C-alpha cells in the first residue's frame, strides 16, 4: 500500500492507495532561485520611483493589506516600511469577508501594531458612513470606496497574485474593488462572474477584470499608489516580488504566477482530491475555489473530493441558501443576490460530477446542497473507487485553492 499525507487545517491526514494505482500529485512549484527579493523590488521598481522617494514625498499614508483569507506574508513587508515621521493608517482590506479575529490580526501585522505604529482599521463593506461614492463603471457597477483612500496623499498596497476562478488572478487592482469597496459595489461587480468569459487565468476580455481596471481608472490616482505584489511558492515563500506601478507590478506577477501555479497533468482524472489549504480552508465559501480550480482536470461524471476543515463553517450564507433552495436556478444563473455567482459556479460542478467533502461541517449542511459528507478521507476514497472502479486514475491537488491542473489531453 502507498501512504499519502495531505494538509488538513494546521496538520495533515493520511490515506492509503493500493500499489500500482494510477496517481498524479500536483501542487504549486517550489522556488529554486529568489530572482527578485522584496527588498530589491522596493529599491528598484519598474518605471516608478523607489519606495524611499515615494514615502519622502508624502505626509499622510494609507497602507493597504490583505486579510486573513490570503497567505500574503504582509507582516514581513510591513517590517520593511520606514514610515517614521508620517501619519500612517493601516487598513485590512476585507471586501465582504468577516473581520479578522484578534489573533489573526496580530499575525497579519506582526504584532499588536505594525512596526511603524499608527492607526489600524478593518474595512467594513456594510458601513455606509465609511464609504464615498465616486461614480459608475460602463458595466453598471456603482462605486463606493473606503473614505480612507481619499484622506491619504500616499497609498501603499501589499498583495499577492494567484489564479482566481472568475477574476483571472488575484492581486493588484483588486485592492480597490472589491477589497475596499461597498457591499453593493462588490455585488454588482461579482454578478459579472456569470459571464463565461469570467474564468481562471484569463484577463483579456474578462468582464470582471475589466470592471476592476475601469474602477481603478475612475479612482484615478495611480501616481499616488506604490504597489508591492508577491508570488508565493508551494511552501508559501516569496518566489517573486514586483513593486511600483499598480498595474505593471500586477502584470509582472501574473507571468510568474502562471509558471508557479499552473500544473500540467497527463490526462483528465476519474477522481480528483482537491485540498483547500490554510488559510483558504476558513469556510465553505472560500473553499469553493478549490473545487472550481480543478474542474478542467476532472472527467465528466467523475468524483471530486474536497478536503477542507471549514473551521468557520459555511461563511457568507448567500450562495449556500441559493444552492439549498434551487440548484437548478443556480446552475442557470437565475438566482439573484450576493453569492449567486458562487452558487452558479458550484452548481455547475455538482451537475457534472459527484462531489464528496471531508470537512468539519455537520453532515446535514453538506447533504442539503447535494454534497456527500465524510469525516475520513480513507472512507471517501474507498467510496469513490467503488463508484468509478479500482483502475480509476486519481489526481491529488495538494493546494487546490491556487493550483490549476491542466490536462495535456482528455
């Protein structure tokens, strides 16, 4: 028997496969050479003034950082910011996510406060008093953005770039919309995810991405933004860093992200195990990305086994309630309200595959949306093999939240 360990929460779980079982295991690539360290990118940005010069020309600075649902090593970047003598506010850009718990905030900041001190805020997309309306995109997204953006004369953005199941990639322009936008702005933008052109690894013609870019243009202060964008490897170490212009730094990281996160596989698999690795295992809402990212590598009628602790439960209930009430409406994109985009993406998978899940969620929660619950990965695998046969090809994706397995042939 072959013993295989996969991540589960902060630990790992093990299962066994018979010798000779056709199996592929993929994950993001490991870094071999750190070509561009964070420090080097800060001092030598592309077609932009260096960070020291940028800071020197500003008085009131807003530092924007990812929240607890992203693996971005923000604390290590904050430690490199010399903001002495400046009025600084650090804001956790949550989008629609919950506020980080106190221990999560300490991890994000590297302490009770950032090394440079100042105020710390957490964005609340539902707090209309903290938002300012600035216009509307050509696709109808009414833009309301956090007021802190307009009170600072300098903005430092820290992000990481990974594949995203409908925005193409995370990072860069997303710091504004959805990360620091109002709930209605986010809902209107995310409704564009129902367009088939809104897909993973795709930017050209992707209406969600183009809406992000238009929002950035309406905000219109690219010269006041110093962007620090990172690409992480399979060990969540910095593989690449690009700094300076908000768009150029993002696009440079997109190219590296494709190399790190796209994993060629020989053929589609009968059974795919996709692991939502921490911190994307926070809840079912976030873990859905580990389902969508691997669908191109799963045969029609195959079995998808999601492995995710889901320690916070379902997450935002919008998508769940849509699925539980009418999977057919979700599949056709007929449902409305926040989460309809995610419900539609999940319903698509549920319509083409059998979905099992190894989580901490109550069984009835999963059964209500046609997912078969398991508390044990070995039992889930045994049932998948009974369903598809012992000669089934198995694909194990060890970090399904960011890895995109692409088959060379079907």
